[in-house]
């Protein structure tokens, strides 16, 4: 006896009933939450959604008609509010113009076709596109806290890398237009990565730029096209596992699915954070390491 995934889901749903795994009182609220939750906690999203509810704006046409500046202020608690307001506007334009604001009409579309259409909207990645339909976990069977479709233009590989201490001055960001970024620490040695969203003009949006602390058990997965500079160990080194299709050292940082933006040339600034150098290291006035102990290769 065989059963499709949909049949298995239907049987589990019949046995366990709704599990309310995604907060939301309506399909439209789930859709809005899927955009607002990008790069933030649900607590912040809930505050933004409460603002929309207080203004009676959790309706497709009403939210679409709202001036962009007003939308930005209402969703400010969710962070990156200007970027997310533009992304919401793109999604709402798709819903209103193609389906006359009807979620029933949109969800009646064949699933794979709808997913492709959603992924064509600026600001909607695989996690957001999948949220309303595909992540329908029945609950009580375990905790699913990450489910991510990885995208690479060619055959991906699992690799390991060691980054050595190089101070914390970030002079450029880079993005991989066609590749997901998947980076997981292999030890408790802390490190920092700089991340920024795209501004829609093939440059990093510095207003969205953040520094994230990676430690044992806390890695990152970023949608393709996200700007990043990885990784700045806060000790002598930090080890990572990663998935990549960029395996040729001669092209990995030149032409192999990578775009770089030099911050001084483009914006007249650099990114930096304040951490003391590890024992035995000396950082010069320009922010570069000028002295330190020998590197420790992982397999010697």
C-alpha cells in the first residue's frame, strides 16, 4: 500500500486536528506574517500585526491602498520596516491585480505553478513562498524549526572551512545571486558575520546591515542574493561546515556566482564592531592584523 504526501497529511489532520503551529487568525494574516518574520523573532512580528489589526488593515485591498510611509510606520516593530514594506507591497500587488484580492482564488491555483509565481515576486524567497501551503506539520511528532529549500546553480558539495582571526573591519560585502548560504559552526568558538539585504539596485541596503554572532549550535541560512561577509572569528580561529557549489579556488571569489561591493568606493565607509583582539594578536591603525601566532591547521 502506498500513499501520497497529501494523503498522509489528510490522515494526520483527521486524527489530530488543527495544531495552530503558525500563529494567525486567517490565511491572509499567515501570509503577511510570512513576510514580516524574515530576519526577526515572532514577538516583533506580533507587535506589527497588532498595529495592522488596530487599524482594521488585515484585508488585501485595504492594505494595498495604504500609503507606503504609513505601512512602514505600522510594521516598524518587525524590523527592516522599509524593506519589508516594499516586499509586502509587491506581494499585495500580485494578489490584488491577479486575483482581485481573493486568497481563495489564489489558493485554487495549482500548487507548483503558484509557488513559481510567488518566487517571482521581489522579496519572496522559498521559505516565504512555502509558508502558507507546504509547512503543514501536524504537530506532536517533533519540533521542526528549520525547513529550507537550498538553491544552487550547479552540483552542491558539503565542505569544511577554518577562518583565522583577521580583526573585525569589514571593507566589502558579497552576495551569491544563485546560491543559498548555509554556514554552521563546528565548535563553540564564536565568530561574527555581517549581513545586509539587497537594495533592489544590486547594492547592499546598509540601513538593513547587521552583525550576527555565531556560536556552537547557532549557524545561518540565507536566501540567495543576500549580502554577507563571513566570518570574523573572535578567537584565534573558528571552524564551519557549509554547503556550496563554489569549489574551484581559481574562480570562487572572482566569477563563480559572486558579486562584490567595496564599501569605501560605493558608500565611503566600512563596517566594524568592537571586540578586543585575542591574546598574542596585534591590530594596526588601519584595522588589519599585523602580528600574531602561527596558524593552526585543523589536521596537523
